[in-house]
């Protein structure tokens, strides 16, 4: 707003105040009307915010009711005996309210994060301004947390459909979970939880059964009460030896999305699949959610794309306000191991694919590793 | 000596950053609750919408104290929540922003007597629940001047005459209204206390009160 406008509005506001203080109802009302017209002309945003019906009804009622409640009735209005002095007092009160309401409206528009930070800094409370800015930045993560808890509730709801008495218990769990996540966010903001997760890697060549084992691991750990999130990439089977494509599957709820379809005739330098952008972003969201809200992240098929920084890699390397998943179980292609380690850090434990009848031992190994290094 | 000084400074810094981090995260939660639930309740014209919101806010502050108990944290959280409220679309947000800050101040003052105790939590919720009534009256006084109280009293007297309600009955109605608001608020405080404890017991206690070793 330029200086001339500000001066004009300030002068009009000052006039309103003077007539209010001098208790001159007629001039007060005229000055308020002039002020409103100027506001509509010079600051339409403020005027726009004043369109609250409730306020105008209350103001009108106050003006009329004062005629009934104050002074001696000396005037007939719509068949009702009212007092002139009462009406005048009411009009004065309403005029004052309209003026203050417009000031509130003016301020309401101008209170934003930037101005809040400036005001806090001016008062010597820079950290308060920083906290407010941090609050704005974590709103999307709180939304994700609410969605994650609500999602789990919907899932559990399906299981206990017949036992409605547990419904309240589920809501309580959901709310307690949300509070816990909020506290965890606070700890992450304070930098207390800035600890790198432990990475357990299943390193093997394509087709050796990494995905099948990861699915078994996820199912087994879920049974043991740990919250598991992340994705696996099962093949879309075809009649021939090659995969027809790949799905991406959320291990927490078995939701799937088609990630890749085989190309009829791939070129020499290109991969033999058409990838879906939607599936990549879907998977990215699932991985980030798992990092934020689960104990263990399961991530499948870290291969050529990830070694070049693509595929699922951005979801693993992006800085989140909180990394609650303290254990990552990743399936890694053996020829890409070094490149993957460069990007997500060295593996804390490397496990070979077990022989066909040794899968139970393998699961026990992972479980023991987690028990040895508790998630606290 | 210098090492001790360094350690205490580091500890102080960590505690300060935790203080503001808790104010930011719980303030964000309260602010978003005010925007979403507030809009929902006001759009549906649910009676006692302000009381319900105040009670939820008090519950949140009480729950926060179960995680992180420092003097001033409730007020700081309230101010952050008020700043988050500023993104609320449309309407006059100055009143609700001041309201949130006042509720936080009330809870802060009451939790001084027992930051993690159940009676203090219930009392804080109760007082915060009653506050919206006082705030409404205060808002009217600011807008229409103190004459508005005389006007309301005169109108109530006239209404009482027409309806045959005596002054004592009128006062009884007012007290019942205040008690109802207090009960809603107390439930908020109680729920916050229970949920905060549950969140700590069932989840992992992220806000360990024991001092972390300084590295």
C-alpha cells in the first residue's frame, strides 16, 4: 500500500476516533460510512474480510435493542415504543464496533509468518519466530502422520468389524500415536535423533529370490509386533522365462501398483521395461512414510537405476525431519553394491541368500540382529 | 573447570532447542486442529464449538507436559499455534489468535501447581473450557464498549419479566452454563492426561527425563 493511501486511511480513522470520543452519534456514523467507503476503494482485501453476516446482525440488534433497554420510550418505531437517547447510544456503540472490526480485519490480513517473525525478533524473541517457521514447515509431516494412523485404523477396523466395542480403543490408539509422532518430530527438530539407521543388506544377483525372502521377512516381523513399512517389487509372471513386468507392493498393507511393463523390443542401451512415473512417486511416498512412521523399512531391488541416483534412491537419500525407521532391510543387486553403499552409507550387515531349506535360519538371524540392537 | 562450563552450555543449548522444538511441533498440531476442526464445527454451527476447541487445546497442552515438562512450554506452544492459525482462510483471525494465546496462558499458570498431576490437568482443562465464555464477553466489551454489559443485563431483565423468570433463576441458568463449559473442559484435560501417558507408555519414551551424556 503506498504512502498516500496510508495517510488517507489513517486520517479517516483518526476522524472516526475523534467523533467517537466526543460522543457525536450522527457525525460518528457519517465518518464511519466514509471510512468504509474509503476502505472498499483503497483496501478491498480488508473490506472483503468484513462480510461476516453474524457481526452485522449483532451490530444492528445492539443498536435497536439499546432503544428498548435504555432511556424513556419517546418515539414510536414500527409500532414499538423506543427511546431516542437509547437508539443514539446504540448507534454509537455499533459505529464503534464497526470501526474496531475493520481494524481487526486490517490486522488479520497482515498477520503472516513473515510479520510474526519480524515482531518476535523486534521483541527479542527470535527463537519464537524460528519455532513458528518450523511449525509451518512440519505441517505436511503432521498430515502424513494423521493419514498413516487413520490408514492403520481403517485396516484394523476391517479385522474387528464384529467387535464394535473396540472402536473407542482404536481411536485412543490413533490419538496416542499421533501425540507420540508429534513428540518424535520435536525430538528430531531438536537434533536428538539424528542417528543413521542400521542397514541390513541382502546382496544377490537377479532372480535369486531376494523379493520372496523380503516378503517373508516382512510378514514374520509383523507377526512379532514390529511396524514394518516400505516396498517390494514382485514380478508379473509370464509364460516365458522373462518377467512380463514388475509390481511395486506396500509391505504394510499389500497394496500394489504396476511399476514396469516389458518392452516388446528393447534397444541395446536401454532397459527392457517401460516404467510408470506414477508408480515411482507412489513408491517414493510409501518409502518416506515408512522412514517417518515405522520401526523397520523394507526396500527391494536396489539396482542399476538406484546406483545412478534414480529409481527409489531419492526416497532414501532425501532429508526428512525424522527417521524413525532405525533398521533398513534392503535387497541389493550384487553388481551395484558399491555404488549403492556410496549413496546410502556402508551396510552394517551383509547377508547372502540362504539355501532353499534355510530360510528360517535366515529370518532368525535378522531377528537376532534387531534384538541385539533394539529400536530404542 | 572449562570442560564443566562447556558441558553445561551444551546441555543448556540442547534443552533450549528441545523447548522450541516441542513448542513448534505441538503448536503446529494445535494450530492445524484449530483450522480444520474449528472450521468444521463453526460451519456446522455446533453449539459450544469454542468450548470444544479450547478443551481440545488444553488437552493437547496437558499431553505435551507428559512428554516434555518445562515452565513456559504451554504458553510458547500457544503462541506458535496462534501464528499457525494465521493461515486460516478468510474471516477475522485476530480474536481466535488472542483466544488461543490466552488459553495457553491459563493452562501454563495452572500447570505450575502440578505439571504432570491429574488434578492440575483437570483444573487446567476446566478453566480453559470456561475461558471462551469470558472471551466472548471481553470481545463484546472491546467492540461495543462497557455499555454492552448494561444493555445485556437490561435485556435479560426484560426477558425475565416477559418469561416470568426470576433473577435467581437467571443466575442459576448462567451458573449451569459455566459448569457445563467447565465439565467439557475438564474432560479435555483428563483426556489429554490419559492420552499423553498412554502415548509414552505404549510408544517409546522419546522425552527421557534422565540427562543425556554430553558428547
